[in-house]
C-alpha cells in the first residue's frame, strides 16, 4: 500500500487558535514526511519535515509529530494568522524517493 | 539561486497534438521528479531521475507519456496525442539526493487540452 490519508479536508479556525492536520501512511518503508503549503496559483512550498528517527520537530510556530507504530503524523500550526490560510499537503516517501501526497487540507483562518 | 525553472508556464494544445514540458533543476541537485496536480486526483507522482538515470516511472501513463533527462541541467516530459484528461498542472521538483530528502518544486506548467 502506498496511500496517504489526510484529514480533515477543510479546517476553519479563529485567528490566534491552533490548527491540526492528521495523516496516516501505509508503506512501512516510509521514513521521510514533509509538509507543503500551497497558496492559490502557486507551487507547493516545503514548510517543515520530519524523518523517522525523530518523534517531534518544531520550527516557527509549526510542530510536527510522528508516531511510527501507528503510522501517523500530524502538523500543528500554533497561534494561527490570516497568512496561514492556504492548502496544506502531507506526504511520505521512502529514502528520498517519490513523494506520496495526502489529499490536502484547506485551512481558513478568520480574524 | 533561481530555484527550479519550468517552461512554458502555460500551454494550450488541441486534442491529438503533442506537448513537451521542460524543467531545469536547482544547480547541483542530482534528482528530478515529475508530478501532476488536478482538482480531482490531487498531487500524483509520475516519474523521477537520479544522476540523469530513470529510476522510477511507476506513475507514468504507459501510453503517450515519456520523460527524459539528457543532461544534468534539464529534463523533459513529452505527452503525445494529448487528450482533455491530460489537462493538469505538471510540477517538476528537484532534490540533492544523498544529502537531503527535501524536494523543491518549480512553478509548474499548466497544460490545457481543448
């Protein structure tokens, strides 16, 4: 199995609150899990990633958690701002090979 | 660093015509990936090269689609006899394989088949 499931598909939050997106993967060989942010008309931009030798990574208001046993990883956006409104994609790959993407989450942050 | 360069940014073809899409990876990056993005199918992997050699084309439609990487500075994706269902944004990404797994995307080519 190569699928990556991503939920929710739509997430509406108030400015200043947190937003969480969850993904699960099937391929046990997956060891790299990036997150991409895509704004309308733009290309996906890498915002944070985590490798399988870590359980948690944090950078600039973003937290990624990885649970290898459950084959689950998640993105948490803390203190959301209107500029965080975008489509977010999770992905998984084995050893730097092809990225298998989730179906995307539209995040909308309202003032 | 100019990032990944893709040309053209937009291409309109008639059904049955050929389309060739170009990608220039980030200088020094040894892996080039092609993906396709549509509303219905999302982001799909097509094929990738490492050090110019084709490694995995499991996502490529077997008919009409082909990809090449004749040198380290560019790759092409060719679609023969284009069909309306080929309409999509074709995205190229590159990575410094061996040093990092990070893939950086180009701006994409929006292909519209009439």
